[in-house]
C-alpha cells in the first residue's frame, strides 16, 4: 500500500518549503495520500482539502 506524504512546517508557505516523500516528512503539518486508491483523482484531493479547511475553520483550536 503506497502512500505519498506531503509536509511543511508552520510559517513555511513557499513551494520550496514543501517536502514530499514515501514516508513521514516529520513536518508540523502533513497530508497523506493513499496511492493504492487508483480511482482517486487530483480533483478528489483538492475537494478533500477544501472540506478539511472548512472543518478546521469551524473547530475550536487547539484540536483535542
């Protein structure tokens, strides 16, 4: 089951600060995409990110 990890540390918003690997990036914020889901499209991931953003906006912080 292959997974793609995409991560960045808080405050690093530039493309060069984003790390991509096949195992954890050990960054503050990390997104994991299951590459074994062959039906998954780029649009699916973008829609999921929008849903996650809406969820985080509504939630109290810190999450716990």
